[in-house]
């Protein structure tokens, strides 16, 4: 096995070969860096590529394995890190001119855990400015491009990571998800994107974040790899009070169990309203496929979703507080999309914020109740496929919607509710639309039941029409 | 409901310390319109009995940090 054959493998395929000494982390990292260099002019996925540092790390891991110090399946595996996650001694820009020279002194906890697991960090990945949007069309570092159709967005805000995983540059990329920013690139780039339960993974070192609902999660090319990544990331962090001290199960244990007998809730309101026809067809076919594998699909009602827009009011308010010091010092360095969207939060009144938080609580209660009757909820990840990079608006179901900046939100309408409730959700590739753009299937589980997402996801993955499909930039 | 330009510009001037031009305010408007529309949706929602979801737990025994995988 050599060259690009290595890079198109998955972590779970490579790990035993690395452990056995058949695949060299140094050669793997060198191949990944060469491929990253070739892809960068076409996809613009990195803000900082760590050539020498990555090679040094790969050499250390290779030597450790040779000494018998095997750390687990991530050892020697090249990954990417979104550029809003702190990396000690490495520039962390958040995709903004405001913090273009920011060099943290300490790794984010998730970065520390990845390093401890032996993963090799290839670089810091491009994103929406301040991770505040769904396009990854960055005004300072350039637009990230979708590997399936380079004139389209990869989704955001973790677009560099989604595109890198799809283009076989990284085996996994760490993103952050405040309204869908892991699952949207997952869906638009045809890869697996996980937002685990709020409290499962430490957020310490996630910079300029929200007070309410941010998550750090992996994008990978398989469900098994997603489970491997969460195994490394999950766990209580005494220095992050948002993490919960509950046991971390073996996430790979249930991967082969199938879905026979699992009850799938199919929401009859909100999630299936106003869908691109190809998206609805693909998701309905996925539900039939899961039923053929033995799952039982039942309709469920989520009436409180009528109030989900209120949660965005709270997010607006949180955003202005988060940005206050940067707006004071460097307003002129902001790109217009983030600046004007953020300023909207200045006008949210305190009692309206309180109303929004109470509405959020009612929605959380409703999901908890519904998820007592079913094992998983099944929805489309997005109502449409990836818009074009140059589109300020899209026509969707007879209405004109903003794609970015103030007033945007169509792309994240099916992902952002789970940031408010904190429930774990995963996006899986479930086919392509008539233009060859990927479609995402979203599974949602009760809190701290990520293993169910992996169990059902692995079963579906084996029958998905996306199985074996690769983007054009890597010869698909 | 619509909040006047003068009110909005005054809030930015007094709370944030800079001037927001009428053209810039038009770029913020879609976000404000969304906010006001959502407020209207909340009008019929009874919230007086809603409790906080906050829950603090004391780490104990085998539920504590160590020995649970994750690293």
C-alpha cells in the first residue's frame, strides 16, 4: 500500500496496520502533507499547515510504536484542527483579521487529548470568520471550496475540516458546532459529522465561543472512525464545569449490532417541512433502508418546535457579549457578514433573553419525553444541498433566503435545535442530489447515548447509496 | 412591531460608543426583524411555571474523572 491508496483508507482500516508496523506514520504523514499541498490551491482548507511539526510528531509516534508504546487507533494518524481551537505555540486565528497574530500558550483540552492519543496534527483549518456562519466563505483567508463541486460552499463553520476529510487530506478533523457547524460540513461534503451530548467533551480552549450550546466534535469518513475519535475526546474535565462526570462507554462495541428492533421516530412537523425534493427523497429512502434492516419507524410530534426561533434570540444576545471587547478594539477589522449579524444582538432585551431560555427549556423537556418512546429521531441534516459560494441568497421552496450574514439561518434550521437541547446528533451521507452534491441524514439520540448513533449509523452506512462514492477532486 | 432607526442608532452610540450609519443599520435590520418576529411567536406561550435546567452534580466514586477511558 502506498501513495494515495493510504490516504483513502479509514482510521479503523489503518490502525491495525500501523500497530503491526506495516504502515509507517512518517510515510503516511508525508503523503498527507504532499496531498494537502496539492489540494490547498483548489480547496483552500488550511490557514496554517504544519509541515515540519507534523513530520516531527509522526517520527516520535513511529519510534514510540517501535518501542512497543502503542497508544491506540489514533496513533500516527494525520488529523486537522479547526482554527478556533487553541494550539500551544501555533497561531490560532479564528479566521479573523482581529486575531491574525494570536498564539495561545496552552492546547485546548481536545487537542491535548488528540496529542495524547498519538494523532499527528497536520494543520489549522479554515473556517467562517469567528466560526459565526454556515458557508466558510472567509473574507480574510478566502473561501473554502467543496471537494464535490468547487464552486459550492463546503458548509460551515468548520468547512476546512469537512472538505479535508472528504478530499482525503485528513483522516479526521476536529470542528466546533454551535448551530450545526460540524454537521453542516459533514452533510455538504458527504462525510460523517458528530455533535455529541453537551457536557460529554470539554470545551476548554474553544476560543471566542458562545455561553449557550457550543460543542467540539469530529468529522470522519466512517462511523467507526467517529466512534474512535469520540473515545479519545470524551470524558470529564474538572476544569470545565460544563462537562458531566458520567462513565464513557466503549463506543466501538456496538458497531456491528445492527438496528433490528430499534424504534426510529420520524418527526411529522418541522424537520420535513420545506425540503429540497432530492433531499426528502434521499432521507425517505434511508428510512426505508433502515426498516429493511429491522428498525421500526414511527411518527412523532414535536409541537414545541414552533418556538425554536426564540433560541436564536438568546444566541444573538450571547454573541454580542462574546464580541464586545473585539468590537471595541477592532471593529474595522471585521468582515461585514459577522459584524452586522453580531451587532443585531445589541438590541435583544434582558427579559426577552429570559423568555428565550425558558422556551429552550420547554423544547428540551419535549425532546426528553419523545426520546423515551423511541431510540432515535431521524431527520434530514439540511433542507437543501450546498449553495454556490457566490450566492448571497438562495431561492428555496418559493422563498428567497439569505445564505450568510444577518437574517441567514435556513441552512442550519435542522441542526441548530440540537445545540439548544444538547442532544447528540450525527450526520451520515445518504446519497447525492441531481447535481451530484451530497445529502445528509441526521440521527438524534437521548443524552449520553452516542453509542446508539454509532450502532445505527454503522448499519446504515453499509447500505447507503453514498457507499464507495468519492468527490471529483480525488478522482470520484 | 418596528423599532425606529433613531432608537437603534442611539443604543449603538450610547452602549457601544460608535456611530452606525443608516446604510449599516440596513445591514443589521434582517437580524432585528427576525428577533421581533420570534417575539411575536412567543406571545401565546405560558412561561410562568418553567424551571431552570441547571443541575450541579458532585463527582463521586466510579463516576469521577479517572478510569473512564477518554484518553
